């Protein structure tokens, strides 16, 4: 556990360039500790690139990006961040339990902690199954369980609810808020599904590598006069288009 009480993430003038293309363009924002913050935007807008920058694995990053009070990628952050990519990051030929015992041994997690994270992601009845035999949504939940081991202070989750049915989506969001409210974990959760905005305490809205909003859902709706997050996002996109002519040099992923 790191002794730091400021924002979990703070970016100032963050920029990522790939070749001649600007992938993230001059982003400045803060993610409060102990919050569930949504990173929302369409596919290809730069969400995954931003998450890679935050966990310290993205090349060609400029500007300032601090995570838990340290520069992103600092070696002291390795045990404090849980990162779940869109692609499952566990071993397909091992069972759910074998995977978590393996990662638990690396992180020093106990048997009861492994049992707890399996329950948290609702895979108790599948813990003896090989990951290769699981559905895509179940594999994603195994990756999430692995990220929960060791008690990370920050969870960075890239599209964790993709492919899940409504009940599992609801249950995962309840878990996210329980982690934040009871354990003080900070969660940054990306999604291209705008109706998930209402489940977040704060929102970062991204399009074409540009940050359109850093606000609470209620303030965002009040500012745009929209009835829902999708309408608010479209209003911000229209406003940005009117203010700045489109360019062909910006591309993100």
C-alpha cells in the first residue's frame, strides 16, 4: 500500500504520437482516489492507448502523467495497479483455480483471497474448468479476478463488461462500487456503451484522441441540456466540430 492521498491519476498536457499521427492530443484531467471513473468513447478514440499510458506500457508519451503520486510506469507502482486488457490475460490450458493460484503465488495472495476473488466474479462453479472451455465473458472475468489479487489500489479495466449479459454487467458494476466504497480502490473503467455512464461517479469522454469532458454525469447533463449520456456526448461532438475544423492527421486506437 502506497502512502499517497492526492488524486489517483493526474495528467497535464498528455500527448501520444504514433508515427506522424496524434493519438492522444493534450489531455489534462484528474481521477480522484476511491472513485469509479468511466472512460467513454467510440471504438478507436484512444481509450486503450490512454490506459496503456497510465499503466506505463505505452511508448512515445509526452507531457505529465502521475499515478498514485509517481510517474506512470514507475517500478514502485507494479504491485499497486491491476490492469485488465480487452484480450484475456490468463493461460487457456490451466483451470480457473490453477490460473489464480499461479498469479496468487507471484503476488503473495493467500488461499482465502483466491477463493474470495473467484466468488466476486461469480465463477465458483467453474473454478475447475480449463479457461479454454469458458465463454468469452467468463474468460474476461478470470482476468478480472487475477487483477484483484494482491489488493491493488488502482484498477484499470479496458472494456470489462463487453460480451456479458445484463445480469453479469449489473453484478460487476456493483462489485466495482463495493471495491471503491468499502476498500478505497480507484477504478478507471472504459466502455463504448454510453448507457454505462450512469453507473460512474465521474466521466472522461474521449473522441479522436481529444478529451471532450471531465465531469460528473449530473453536471455533464446539466451543462449540455441533454437527457442522457449519449445525447450529451453527441452535443459535445457537435460543439467540437463547430469550433474546430476536422483534420485528417489524427487517428487513435
